[in-house]
C-alpha cells in the first residue's frame, strides 16, 4: 500500500516507535550544533591548527546545513520521506565517524560539512512527519515532543561535550552519534511507512544556486564577522555583496517563475499564520541561542567557572523547557494559542529581566533559576507557535514549510549570536574607557589604604591589577547591556500576537489517496 500524497497515512502505524526513532535522529542532529564547541581547544592542539583555522570546524557545519535545509521539500517529493530520512541518518552517522577519526584539519572540516548536509533535513522532516501521523487533536502533544528535541539538544550539548572531552577525549564528541544513529536508522527502517516519490516538483537549479549563495554568504558573514573585525575586512565585504546580489536575484527569479517550477513555493508567504510564525521563530532563535552563547562565557571568563561547571549550571534550563512542553502539549487545542504565547514570552521577558541584574558576585542559584524561568518561557512559546504556524498549511506544503521554518530559526540564532558578541566587545571598550576616566588620586576608593596599596595607579603591578579589574567590571556591564537588548526585543513581539489567527477545528481538510 503506497500513499499518493505528501501526507503519510495514519492508520495502522506504530506511532510510538516512529516518534522515538525520528526524535533520536533529531536530538542527534541538534546536539551536534553545540556539542563540539567546548572541544575546540583540544582539537586545536591535536590537529595542529591555529585559533582562526579551528573555527572552520563550526563554520563548515553551519554553512553546509544552512545551504542544504531548503532542499528538504524537493528531496521528499523526489525520493519520498522514508528514503530521505534513512539517507540523512546514515550519512550523518558515517560523517560523524569520519569526524572522530580525522587526523588533519582539512579532513574534519570536510567531514563536518557532510554532517551539515546530511543533517539539514532531519529537523524539518521530523516536524513534518509528526504533523502527518497525528490527528489534529494530538498535534500539540506531537509538537511538544518535537520541541524537546530541538530545544533541549543545544542546551545540553556543551555539558555533554565537556564531560566527553574531559573523560574520553574530543573524538567521542562525534563517536557518541554512532549508537544513536544506528538505533534511529533501525527504527525508521522497520516502522516508517513507504511513501510514494511523487516527483511533482521541478528542480529549479537557478533558484537553488542563488538561494544557496545568499544563505551561505550570510552565514559566513555572521560567523566570521567578529573574528575579521567586520567591515574592516575585505572578506566580509565580499560576503555581503554576494549575499545581497544573490538574494535580489533569487527574489526576481522566484517572482518570474511559475510556482510549479520554482524552488521556493511562494504560496507560503500568502498564509498569514505561517508568515507570522516565521517572524516569531526568528525572534525565538535570536533570543534563546544568543543568551545560551552569553551565559557560559560570562561564567568562565568573569567568575572562574570551568567549562564543565558552567555546563552543569546552565543545564537546568533544559529541565524547565521539558516541563513546560509536557504541560503545554496538553493545553494546545483547549486554550487560546495567543494566550499561551503571551504567557511564554512574558516568562521569557521576566528571566531576561533577572539576568540584567547580574553582577560579579552572583551565586549559582541566581544563574540556575533565571535559566529555568527562561526554559519555561521558551517551552511555552515553542509548542503553540509551531502548532499555530502550520495549522492552516495544507499537508503537501509542509515539507517546504518546515524547511523554511528551520532555516529562519537558524538564521535568527546566527544573527543573535553575532549581534550580542559584537555588542559585547564594543560595549566593553566603551565601558572600560568610561570607568578609566574616573581613576585618579581624587577617587574616594583610593582613600582606603588597602585599595591604594594594591591598586596603586603609579606602580606597574598596581596598574596591571587595576586594568584587569576595570576590564572585568566593564565586561560585566557589557553583558548586562546585551541582556537588556534581548529583553526589549522580547517585549517588542507582544503586539504581533494580535496578527495570529487562532486555528479553528477543521480548517484544514487533510485527504490522502491510497492506491494498492
């Protein structure tokens, strides 16, 4: 029995095993977006790479995944969801093995790029499948499970990566994917229904190349901008021009190309809920992953935490996310989605308000509880947002829709991380200059003999200690400025809740034609 439709059949399926299998694949992929970060110093020594060169281990993965993500819809139409899923899991697992056995920088960069290519389809395709195999009344719970994999994976990645690196070596950051990949592949092979390769979509080569250039150049610009001092670098200007020109050509080409022959189904942007969902998930990606990048570095650079200790302190936020998703999955369909989103964004704003009150003398509890509140808020946002975004989208448009949804979330996170890191560097310099202007003999602090002897501005050692402390204080101020910015951006989305149209029961008639 083969389904001649974009949606999978719902009768006779082993939903628990299908869900478990695809969620294993999803968690494996999302973990790898952050798990390798803490292992970079160890890789650098082992592979004899410079600080600039080792960054390509992360960059190659991010850029390759961004380019390959929009292909998900066409691949499913061409080969079927089952075949794409199996190929993606197998390719990702083999690429992980190659990463683990790499002996040179070139090898691991190529292997990481292959990881990105094969893993790109896993997150959007898992979302599509969970929506397809579950009836409308259970899609909220399905999105809760999917959201756990997407959001918890990056949160626990640094903690798990630090533990594996310290106890077993950096290669196990990649080898850990092997048993997970084998279980996911076996589960999908045995339980996933065979679906037809419809081949209704024409492969738009010009659209794919222009979109790939635009997305790839944008990701390179965001990932390497701070490292290359932004627009002081020729490389950054080249990437900006490529991204801009490729984007303009893609928009022109898509506008002139019939929808049945276009790489991008522009009917998606005519759906109000879907477009609003893209805007919201962009903000979620920007706020969530930006704060995740800030907290560990703040703890390690300013407060003396080890990588493992910073990971354990930030990990409880994942528990908040899981708890919120378990609760909200049962509320979707019973409570207005806009109310759930408002509560979620409100709790997220509260957590960021707590973070902007951080100082150099905060305790572990302050970090843990703010993280838990943020996890609760984002968990309450993610599930109803996913449900509302796809509630009025027809099944045949889901594969394209989920791919763009994942792409926008990833671009949002890249922009957020680049933005806060750039502001952190610049605001540190500004605050350092402002604080230094008040350092002279007339400052009341120097009336204290202990302070005057330790931080003597007329002594070389005193100047060094004084500059170190001023830098710490200035950096803390810069972190607080970043938290304030994210708080303002979170509050700014509240008016957009009025745009979302609550889905009504039966708004989408999902039909499938079964042929023997």
